[in-house]
């Protein structure tokens, strides 16, 4: 079965606001996580990753937070733009990627 | 340009026919993967290969076959034994297992 999952299937956000996408995982031994963005009809694109020896990592307009105590990670997108509309997946990376169903983010103008 | 290519983008086949999906990468990656994605769902692993001439079954390998004769190529054959082959197929590669995977653009297979 799935080892990772996302909390909400959809998220609607006003342009310019911050977005927070949540993800829970079940394997406490997991030590590497990746967030991917997938636009309609395309392959997933790497956004940011984090290893279990960190609890926060920042990229350009994105931040990933990892809480190992409750086995939860989140992706924060600052100043959400229309181009951020996509499906977002968190994935646990072992020898394979275990994905949840994804959260569809829709940005309102 | 470096990257992963999949061809064709759209593929239509009649029920009962085998079909082979192409995946090529020029990233010099050792590991390659095939995933299947159904509408509204995440990715499920079909097969993976960590090195040339070696591959392992993933979670849903039944009805599929692969080969890894060259480092840059990892073709997937969808056989007539696959009961529900219509799906979006994604190929990925990584420098090695346990590293970030890079995805191709996908092939949408429709079996009529």
C-alpha cells in the first residue's frame, strides 16, 4: 500500500497568497523526501527535496518543512502565481518513489 | 540538451496487441524506472533498472516487460496480458538508486 499520502485533494488559493500543501508518511525509517509538481499532460518536475537530518529547506519561493515526530511534511509556496497551478506530489524516495494521489492547486486571479 | 525523451506522446492500440514504449536518456544515469499513472492518482512503479542488463519488478509488473541492453535506453512493452493498459506512462532516471529521479514527458496509451 501507499506509504505517503496528502491531506487534501484540492487547494484553491488567491493569487499572491501563500499556499501550504501537507503530506503524511508512515515509514519512520524514511530519510529522503521530494516534492514534485505535475502540470496537465506532463511528467512530474522536481521542486525541492529534504533529508531526514534537516527539518527545513528553502528554495526559490518554496519551503519544505519536515516533522519527523509526527511523520509530516509540508510544502509552502510564497506569493502564489497562476503558473503554480498544478498537481503537487510528495514522494518518499527509497529505491523507488512512493507517491500519494496529489493535491491539485488552483490559483484564483 | 540533456534529458529524458519518451515517444510517442500519444499511442493507440487495439486490444490484444503488444505495444512498446520508448524511453531514452542522455544524462548518463545508471538507474531508470517506469511508472504508470491513472487519472487522479499518484504514480505506481512497474519496473526499474539500477544498472545495464539488470532490472527488477516494481509493484505492478504483471502484463509488462522491459529490457536494459543499453545504459541510455529502457523500453517498456505492454503485453496483451495487461488487463487494463490504458494509462499515462512515465519514465524516469536517476544517477543511482536512492537519488532524485528525473521524469520524461510521458506517453498516453489508449487501448481501444
